[in-house]
């Protein structure tokens, strides 16, 4: 599977753990008071610092939910020691998508088939005049040719620009939290599952309508131009379990586009 899937989830590089925990908690339905003893809480590390981990317990069974950052820098290590603690307690690891594979970024045929115009169209035909002018301005500010996204559909252009800028800052998908655990799994006999496929992730983005794709692209421009401060703040908040700040950082740019939060 394409390693780029780590960057595809929700069309963002970084994911907030808040939604994962809330979704799981809301999906659990119980019939009696005894069965309602489901507990969801952040786990505190032994040094009393918070971590982006939730513990879900029911009927003597326990699951841990870890909010993930898919790309990190060497400087972001060592990670919170609580990560290794819950790993050692777990018999099964469940990733959002299958992250194994050796393909190079953007080499998967499905990405090219769905992310690149096949009939000679260009991105300016899909964007409003205002959005296209914003795109050209952003490309100039990050020192990319103004025609670099011409053949890309808006969702793919958004992904491409994000990856380009994150790599300039030293972020690497091979240093992400999923890769960290996959390396540990090479010597440990634990069961590995995934919730989604690469095809599903790609098609989810590619099949959004034109207006939503434009909103995805434009909503990321502000973060893209302030990526250094934004990304470092995200990682720090993630490592320290500051879910309120994470929520604010990840959703601020989307407030003007409520459709993307549905």
C-alpha cells in the first residue's frame, strides 16, 4: 500500500484525537446501569503530564485510543513514554488504514487516475477567479512555479502543497507514530488490523463535489503560509495531551467552511 496514506486521512497531515474518542464513546449503547460503566478518560503519564490517549473499558475489556500524528521530525523524539506502556499492554493494534507497502509517494495509479485531470482540463476551470488568484499568490510565496498544480484537481493540489511544505520543515512519514509502531511490530507477535483501505481514503476525497474540493484547498492556505509555527504547535500540543489547543488549532481554519466540519 502507498505510504502516502499517512498523509491522506481527512485531507490533513495531522489528526486530532478528540474526534476519535468522542465518536467511539457516542457509539457505545448500553441497556442497564451495570452496562453503562463505560469510562473514557485521558491517561496521565507517571510524571503527571497529559498524553493524547484515552482508555475505554467495558465488561473487563479495555481499549486504548491514541490520537496520531502521521509525520514527525527527528527532533520530536523521544515520544511520550506512555505510548510504549499502552503498546506493551495491547494484544491487537488497529490502524485507520493499512500503512504497509513500499510504493513511492504519488506513484500509485489510483492517485494519478483520480487526482490528475485526464481530459485536458486545468485547475483554474474548477476554481472561482478569487480562489485561483489566492492559489497563485500562495505558490509564489512558497517558491513554486505557478503552473505546478495546473493538471491537479483541487483536493490533490491541496495534498501536494501540504506535503511539499512539511518536507521542507523536516517532517517525514517514516518518523510518524504509525511507522514507529510498525517497526516495533516487526519483532513482536501482535495482531494488526485496519479500519479502511487506501482505495476508500483516496475515493473519499476524489468523490467530493467541486465546491467542497475548492473549500478544502482554500481553507488550508492560511495554515500553509504559517506552517512552521502551526505544525510545531500542533506536535507540542499532541505530545502534551492539550486537547483544547489541538481542537482550536485544527479547526480554526475551517470555521469559515462549516460544510467541512459535518
